[in-house]
C-alpha cells in the first residue's frame, strides 16, 4: 500500500524529470539511497524546510498549491545562496490517505520541480495518528561553482545598497484577504487596520488581487535572477518571515547598521499600483509600508551590492521582467552595535523593531 502510493504519486509522475537528468541522477526513487553524480568544481548546497497544516497552510487549502509551495520555499533558500537546484527529497506524514488530495499535491509539486528542473530523488512516507496535521518536509540539493563568491548573511559591506526583488507585502495582502474571507481578520489586525484593509483590498484591480493571492499560494522563485546577479551581490537572504526581522539577520551577521528609506518603499508601491488605484492617501501608504515590513511568505530576495553595480543588476532584473528596488544602505557600525534604522519621508530616523513571524513567539 505504502509502495503503491509512492509509485502512483511520486516515482511514476516524476520519472520523466529524473530521466531528463539521468547524467546527474544515477539512481533515483526505489532503493535505499539515491545516487547523484557530483562535479569537482562545484560546492554542494543543502537546505530543508517543513510545511505543517494549520501553521504554514490552511486546512482545506488547494493541495496543488501546497505541493508547489512546499518545494518553492526550499528553492528560495537555494536562490538566496545563488545555488542551482539539482534534486530534492520529500518526507510526507499523513493522517490518512486521500487519493484525490495526493494526486493534486503531486501535480503541483511536479510543476514546480519541472520549472526548476529539480528531480525528486527519494523520500519517506509515514502514517500519523488520525487528526494529526499533514506535514511536508523537503530537502533540496543545489550547487554553485567553488570559485564563485559566497552569498552569506554576513557579507554586507559599508556603502552597499540594499535591494529587494518583487513587491514584498503582496503575500500578506493575499493572506489578509484569506483571513477576511474566513471572518477572522480581527485575529490579525486591530479595528483601525481592519478598516484600512477594507479600503485597500476592494480598491485593487482584479489582476493585482489575483497577483497577491498567487504570490501567497504559488510563489515564483527568483532562482535565475539570483544566479545571474550573484556575482554583483555581497550579502543575500530570502524573505520568508517578514522583511523587518529578516533584514536584522543581515545587519547582525555582518555587524553593520542598515538604514531603510520609507520613501523608497512607498515609491515601490506607488509604481506597482500605477494610476489604476488613484493617489494613495498617507494612511494607506502607511498601511502598505507596514505590510511590507511585517508580511511574511514573500519568498523575494533581499541582498546588498556595491552601488557601482546597480545598472547591471537593474538590467538583469529588467531582462527577466522582475521589479527590483533599492530601499536602503549599509553603514559601518561605530562600536560593536549593529541594527536596522528606518528613515521616514521627513528624515526622522527610528530603530526598526523586528516584527516578523516567530514560531515560538508570544
Ligand atoms: P526505507 O525502508 O529504506 O526507508 P522506504 O520504503 O521508505 O525505504 O522507501 C522506498 C523508496 O521510496 C526509497 O527509495 C525512498 O527514497 C522512496 N520514497 C519513499 N517515500 C517517498 C516520497 N514521499 N517521495 C519520494 N520518494 C519516496
Ligand atoms: Mg522510509
């Protein structure tokens, strides 16, 4: 039964992808270990992420999107390291076997695996007690030439620009809409902000609403951009828990001060929303700014780079039709202090609190 399940939903649907990578995948699903060939001029990159029903996705969410996203969030870590995907494993814990759920999950997973040309090479499938959540753990393997720069969180240099890809915050708008639809918005927003969201969402054109929802459910990962632009990057990470917290990781690991510009984030929104939504009032701009800072689930890249490379980075992004924004600068910290400061449009500087998601937070 377990083996039928693995064959039907994983080894068979994914076999063509393994076959097209057969010079790499010497032995795939079905034996005790997978065997992959490795090139001596590449370093191996490894990362893993878990998605838990009720924590990372709603019960009853579309299984196709759960499959897509479970792999996407892992590919995002590889992208943030400038590594090219070479394969992944899948550990599935299921309280029951639902064939139509598994078929759709497997199709979403396969689609993302095909987009990234990342074959499934093995995994584990276990039954959990009835009523337990579905748990999906993926481990991705990637590679990057040994002589290329290492994109770590600790590599930011004084004078660097701080960049983001895409529009961080879109996934949170999608998530707030999901909460609103479940009549649960009050669990995440106070009354004033509920009212602001009630003005923002209906004012968005349908295709932007759709974009927010798809950014949440089926994020497109910036792998190609990261690989091409990585020679010009210093520090990098992917935004998974929220910009305000994630950016602190770079400041802390690099022992630097990062100054973020409110005006740049607001211009990013104005440019993205375009003329379709009319002029944005100060309270709506403030709401969107906060959405960008605290929203998780964006899986955009945040990186630092010397200003002399800005033209090259913009060109690469433009060639892939990916919006990119410089929204801050890195400064040397005077003492051992590090931190993140946000400068308002009026020039006022305040320390930015890390306000992103913490699994064990209050
Ligand atoms: P073992 O007894 O060695 O743990 P399993 O019976 O769990 O092996 O798995 C049999 C084969 O199927 C292995 O090659 C394993 O990698 C693969 N496999 C199991 N579950 C999955 C899954 N969810 N996705 C992909 N491959 C899987
Ligand atoms: Mg096993």
